[in-house]
C-alpha cells in the first residue's frame, strides 16, 4: 500500500517489522528537531474504543508508542461520549484543563471549528501534507471555509451497511444469503420497506429497530444535515429523508425501540428486530450485547439501500493549552496514529474505518472479514459505502439539538401519540423551537 507525503519522512520499525513512524525530520529514531526529548506526559481524551489500549494481538498501541518514544508517557482519559465533549467545552471556557490530544466527533466538530482560536492550527504543524490522503469531505469538516485553519485530522469514518439476523430472515422465509439480502433491499428504501413488510407478515414482529435510525442514513445519502452552510435551518431540504422515516412507521415495520436503551441492547439477542443500519464502529458494540457462543455466525452484513452513507467518525485535535513541547509531541503522536499500519491494526481490532482513501482502497482493508458476522467481508462493504456517499455533510453547532427534536417527533408517531399526517408540521415546529 502506498502512503505519500510531500516532505521528507523517515521510517522506524517499532513493535513489529511492519509498523511505521514517519518523522518530520527524516532521522530514523528521532522526533522533530524542535522536540527536546525531555520527559513529557500527554493526556489523550476520547470515548468508546479508539484502539489505543485494547489489543487481542500483541501489545497495545499505547505501549508500542511509549516504547518507541521513551520520553513520552501517555495518559488515556476514556469517558462517555457526551461527557467527553462537555468536558472539552468547559475546559476551553476555563482556559485550562483540556487534554493534550482531544478526540471530537463529527457531530460536534463544526461547533469547535467556530472557536478555532482555542485549538492549535494543525496547518502550522504540517497537516496539509496529509490533505490529499483524506476523503475530501472528511478533511473539510475540521477546516474553516478557506482551508487556512484545520483544527483536526480524521481518525475514522462510520460507513453504513445493514446488520441483520440471518436466522430470523430464514424463519420468515426470506433468503438470508448476504448477496440475496443486498439484492432484495435494492437501490431504494422502498425496496427495504417491502422486504420489511414481508418479514412482519410472516413473524408479527418488528423488522427494523427504529425509524429514527432510517432518518439519519437517508439524510447522509442526501449529503445534508438540518442546516445549510450559512447556519440557516433548512428543514425543507431534509423532507425526503423525513418522509422515508414516516413511510417506515406507516408500513408497520419499525419496532420503535430507542437506540442505546436497555430494550435495544436486549433486542440484539431476543429478536425484537431483525435488521438495523449500522456503521462500522457498531460491529464491536453488537458483539458486547450478545453471547458469541450463541450468536456466532447468525448476524451478518449486507449493503445498505441507496448511495452508501456515513454515521459518525471522529477527529484528533490539539487544544491550545499545553506547553509548546506537549503540543509538538501531541502532533507527533497524531502523525503516528494516522499512519496505515496503525490504522489497519485499529480497524482489525475495533472495526473502526480509516478516513484515508489509500487505506480504504487497499488490499489489506478489502481482505478484512469478520468471523462473528458470518465471515462477512466488512472491509470491502464499509469501505465501498463510505467511498460512495455524495460529499461533505455540514453539521452546524445546533445540529444535535435539532436532530433530537425531530427524532422526538418520530418517536411520538411510533408511540401512537401523533398522527403521521401531522408529523412534518410538528417536526418543523419542534426544530424551529430548538433553533436558539
């Protein structure tokens, strides 16, 4: 696999013969000459599993990095998703207390780009050398309008596919072969709904977990969020995706179970739903909710209807609060973690999908299969879907609030508290009320 840079770089084998560290000065064992090698501690804040500390094969990336950079000590600060972003916000307001390397999710990144003065501009550290390697829409999400300021480089993207229970498909008389499922759902959500209606008629149970989890993939396929790039709420533009979610509800195929709830977690095992749109990073989550011995090979992965899609993905940033040495060493760490060998190792162990085009198109990624998910070629599936989406999705600072307001309306429809014919007006009103 080819990895290019416009400035000179040297390689150092660490941990295994294939692991690469690209240094700014080209010196085999040294970091940038501006780094003194004085002992330094870096805090790295993130949520979930970014692949730093958990490893099934060999040492963790945290220890590999520390072994190769013995003057650096890493302190991993792992928190909850929302709390991690809230803590960063508060630290930026206070002017102290932020991690040296702070992960930020795509749903929050625009709000932090709006306060770019609180972050190190990675352009000044050489980040533009990597721009051509990244999916263009991914790169642009962490940059200002003219690209002169970049506060983060991509860690991963979500990609989107369908995760489904093959045994439940078989029980409903629906061909559960991976290719057959992909063909059955076709190129549109209408085909997906038709398969769902067949499933519900045969089983009497919900087909998909929740209509809200259809809304967001449908939005990503439009290349839209709830705002235009002038930060103006634009509900009319997203109406086709909303109509798709309402069609899912009206067809009776939604189980109406809220994501991340105890009922949702239990549903992976008890058959309350048979399919859900899932990003690459959700594979690991699903396996934590069910018994590997009981369900090994019963879950599978098929193509998502429509032109690909993305759900989630994060960035590495450097808040402008540490010492100069900490900031430079933070960039060295980020440069190292985004290299192909580290990114492929992370994908293999966590399912997290890299953000770089060359890695996504590589033979290594194409060859990845997931034993638990019936040996599905998840590398090929998820790389294909993320390479296929229309372009950048703009998430304004208030996007999360609007999303919650609109999803609340959909859940009211699913609960029978609101007629579906009134849902659009209610969603517009809720979004406008939340747009403050």
